C-alpha cells in the first residue's frame, strides 16, 4: 500500500494523545518541559519541503512517550502535520521498518512529501539513548535466572524515569531527528 494510503488512515496526534491510557501524563510532561532549540533556518528549510509524518506507535511504549513530544515541537515549528498509527494494528506497514531487520521497535517516524513519497524515516531511538539502554540492559542476569524479571522491571522503571526527566535524552533525540532530516534537505 502506498504511504499516502497509510497517512489517510492515521489519526491526528491530538486524537492519539486524547485516547492514551498509560503514558499521557508523561508525554505531556516531556512536551511541556522540552525546550526547542533556536533552529529557525532548519525549520524554514523543513517548511519548504512541506513534509508530513506518519508515526508508528503504541501508548505503552516509553520510547514513544519521550520521542513523540519532541517530534511534535519540531512539527509545529516547521508546519508538518503528524498522524499516528498503532503499530499492533498496522503490522503490514510496521514490518517495512523493522529494527535490525527483525524487531518491531517503535516509535518509527516516516516523513513523506506532498506526493506521499518517503523522504526519510527515523526511530526508534537516538544513538545516545540506545547506548544508555544497552548499558543498562547489559547489567541484567540471563533471562532464565530467577532474579531476571524483578531486575528487568527495575531497569524499565529506571529508563522510564530518564525518558520523563533527562533533558540530555531529549536533546539527543532532537539532534538525531534533525540530523536524519538535515541529510534530506
């Protein structure tokens, strides 16, 4: 299916946020506290491209909870319309954007032009955030160890706290998205 079709099926960011059950408050906190850098030249270049964004996401995803508000700020500054698709209901599209060729990691941001053609895609994490996640997860015991579940749950809580409050994560995410788009301008 063409990306234009997926875009047409997707919900607005406002509807997605309104329907969120798990991470709405956390997403709102990141949105309220993230300071958009003064990148007017970049925003004007993006605006000229008249891009739109399809976001593959799910409410339960901590990465999406942190990354979407950053994207929304960037979209507002450059007048991009953002539409959301739930990953688990749209696997045909999701499977075209697998991480490492096998993982349905989200969020995925698919930037399309006026003709519905892909210009770029980004996700699910910036390199900086991925490194931090890898370091945290490397300290976990083997999955079959009795203490694995408790330690994994603690690691997720640690990550969620960082996603909600670590401005270095937010800035790294912004810079990563900007770099991906900047290559296409």
